[in-house]
């Protein structure tokens, strides 16, 4: 068995050098804007930075959390007792190959920016992404999607760094077929960092692409709330047939409040956090909603939100189910 250092945090900080910071609040890194601090925080702007993270992870034994836009994370109020890795601005580039209609985007690129850039170039296939407030890296990890499409529809390859390795060759280009993409999930481990992604798009009419984007933006403004949330909380049990929002509505939970968290009046599958809210209230409201929906309909909802730093020993309310994809069964487990 590996030897656990007496002070894992100090060990990790030593390996990271000047790149590492202790006890950095993570709430500002997420769209929920609640939760505690990371024991260790590092912004990785280069491959060398990622190699340092891999060494810090190996030397300290601390768990890893990769943060992009933070639009699908709920951090516990107690924080994350490991190494939080933020992808720096160096990973925000977008390259459009005019001849092949292939587009490569850095992991830190915001999806709405990518959607608008590709549409403006006359490329079709990523218009749906304008309605998803996340980053390319997070989108690949969660197979993000909406409006009838998702990442898997057009993803060709992703460049991935494996932080469980400490050798120089920690980066590999992986075809989409090897990523285990499924409905709102993938086979990527916590130690895998997406650095960029290449999409195969198609040439099309620029006006039509930008018109579709305008329609999606208008629909989003009319049907989804702003404020502190992480988008849809639960995965639709049967995509295209049974939606989580409808089930929550039918259970009479629209507007339900628990402490500083509430089910949105505008969209029942959104849970809002108050500006001075706490993560524990959001998590508890998720549990209440899940249980009442199951009592009412028989569907056991699975969370689309990654729960970080919570004790799930007694009550599994969320984090991506790495083993099931039973979207056509009445009982869809929340893991």
C-alpha cells in the first residue's frame, strides 16, 4: 500500500510550488456560488502545470477535482479536501479548419462563444450549445446537450491528460468512441482533464445558423431562470418522453423552498440558491424533490449535478451515475 504523508496538503503544495494555493474558496468558481474552499487550488495554464498536478496527486494521495465553468457543480459547505484544478485561459482558443469543417476548441472555451463563432463562420451542428452555460471540457465530460442534440453528435476526438500518470507522456488524443459518452455522462475519470475537443461540423447557411441561435436564446430567456443555479438538476428519465421538470411539477413542487434554496417558479427542474445561501440547503432540497417524485410517479430521478465534498454514505442524492444508463426503466437510480 502507498505510504500516506503526515501532511498531504503540505506535500501537494510542495510539489506544486508557486502554482499551488491553500484554502481557496470555490463558490466563485461555480454558478451556484455556494460552498466551501478547496484544501489545495491550482490554475493549470500549461502542460508543465498539469505534470506538477499529477506529481502532487501522486505524492499526497489527495483526490482531484477539475473545474471548468463550474456550471454543473455543487460544492459542500465544508469544501473539497483535495486538489482543485482550474483550467486557465490558455485553453480558450478556437480553430476552424475551412477545408474540412472541423473545429477544435480549448477546454476553457465557453459553449455559447463556440456556438456563435461556428455559426458566424457558416458551420452547422453546434447551435444547441448557445443555451448551455458551460465550458468545452465540462461539456465533453458530461456529454452536455440540449434542443435535440449533444456533444456526442459531432465530437471527433478529445485531447485528454491523465493525472494518474507521472510520466512526461500524460497527454493522449482519444477518439470520441473511447470516451464512453452516454446521456449526460461519460467514462472519463476524475483524474482525466480534457484539454481540447475537435468537432466535425458541416457547411451551411450562416443566416439559418444564426437564426436558430437567436431562437434558442429567446426560448431560454422565456423558459429558464437566471440567478444562482446550475441548470437542470435531474436527468430526464426517458429523454423525449418523460421529463424531470414535468414530474416535479406534477408532484406539486414548483416553488417549494427549503432554507436558502427553492425550486424555480419558472422551470421546475431548476433549483435556485439565494445570494447568501448554503450548499446544504440545495442538497437537501434535491433529496426532498427526488423522494416526493418517486412517491408520486415511481420514477427515481438521477442527478445531473455533480456533488462534491458531501458524505454520501447514508443518502445518495446525486453525482453522475458511472454504471447505469437505464433511462427506459421506471426506477432510475440517483448515485
